[in-house]
C-alpha cells in the first residue's frame, strides 16, 4: 500500500467543465482548475498554471490531468505506486502515438521495458503528468510570464533546464478522447495513446518494469514517411528538424542496401500488396522499413539492458499485451492525419500483422550486422 501524499487537479475550460467534473468524480481526482481567462486567446499554459498551483499543503506530489481523457478507476493507485518507485522524477502517463516520444515508448514496449526516458527536445506530453511539489512550484516560477501558450512545450523546456527529461510510462492507462482541440491541435487528427492497455496489464510494468534510459538512434514516422532521430540529437543546432531515414542511416551502422535487401527478401508480398492497395505503395514501403528499424533498435536495447531485464523478471501476459498494443498503433499513427479514420478493425489487424513481420525481421538484422562487422574486421 502506497503512503504517497498525492494531490491532483483537472485542467478545464468552460466548454468542457461538465466533462471535467464527471472525470474528476469518476476517478476521485481533486478539484477543477478552470481557465482564468476563458474569453481570451487559447492557452493551455494559462490553465496549467492554475492546475499546478492547486496542490494541497500536505502533498508531496501533484498530478495534473486534462479534461479530454479517459482512465481506469485505479489511476490514482497506479500513479501513487509509480511515485513510490520514482519519487524524484516527472512521471508522464500518456504519450501520443505519432510523436517522437510515442516512437520511444513503442520501441521500449517492444524491448520489454516499463518506462523510457523522454526525448529531450520534444514537447513533454501533459495530458496526465505528476511532479514532486518542489518541481511543480519551480515549473510555475519558470513558466510565469511566458509568451508560449502550449504547456507541453514549456514543460519540456523546464525539464531541460532541470537537466533531466521526464519518464514516460510505456503502458498507457490514460487515453485521449475526441479530436477537437481548444489549443489548436485539431489539424493533427485522431490523437491516441501509443500503448493503450488496462490497469491489470500496466501494473506489473509500472511497478517493476525496467527503465530504458538511453535511446541511441530512434526511428519514427510522421505523415506517412519514416524518419530517424540520431543519437544525441538534442545537442544539434536545430534538434527539432526531421531527418528522413536514408539521410540519417549512415550514422546507424546500417546501409540502404541492407535495408532494401531485407525488404526484397523478407517482406510478406501479399500483405505488402494489400497495404499498398489501401494506403499507397509508398506508405507500404515506409511503414515496413520503419518497423524493420524499430525492431532492430528494440532488440539492441533489450541486449544492452539485459541485466535490468533480468532483475525486473518476466512480465508474461502483461508484457505481451503491451507489445501487441504498441504494434496495433504504429500503422494508424504513421498515416497522414486525414487518412487515420479509414483504419477500421479489419485494416488495423492487417497493419499490426504487417508491422510485426518487419519488427521480427529487424531483430534478425542486428545479428546480421554484427556478423558483417566481424567479417570486415
């Protein structure tokens, strides 16, 4: 039983106040943090400052949840248990399926991890985030007077100033609902969690799953195309720029020849043809290559952190469910926003199986690269 003193608040705007009140009542959360200037220009940060100020005097940690989410009744229990384990961390319980942080969480899920260190240069997801009260107070001081309206961008900048980005919960028990956006994100289309699972599957991974701290290079997708984030990219002069995978591949130890050879020899032809018929041949290529590289990096991370994996112990069915959840979202998330609504259950099953075929082949690619390096030496 956790002894954490945890307070909480729900950020809301008058247009969603009824929804926010129902969420708070259902989950046993604290009061509503209302936009203090609802007629003013949209600003999530303006409301976030109210929410972070709502922490109680006796609390050691404060949880802020936005009003457009769904979560299980066990949310506070899961957050408190996570705080027990990581009392000094910023803990993030929802990660978007289409962002770099989403790719990091998906990679971690495939590697068998329970937590992953967030990508430093990207926005910090704030739909459900918990901070130690010291950090909550410091964030308010840091953000006061900011001209930025996006609280997730300011939160990321604050965490960078503290020298450590947040920890992303790999199993997401918090889900985004709806596609409307008060703060201007509606153009991003359907925005869902990267690894959506229930409390039962999340509990063992949050409680004893190992932490993937160093990502090395990271494959991700956006608008139907594959990209790579090089290792240490937060130190680049423009760390938010996007590098297409062929451009960044030379820094990975892989070659385009190896990638396309895997595509020609191992991609399931029937599935590739069907994905191409539905969403275009270019997307079929990009998705399979993205998942090939994702599988390669997941296996490399699992090997690199073998001691942590062993100490955490087997995750059994929970780990398998989180892995399946990660594979279920990679195809829809990789599509352009306007095409995501086309993915019904049957197409989702097709995309997940197609993704898994590439992830499994990527795991073998790691061994092949090592063999070729050995021959070259």
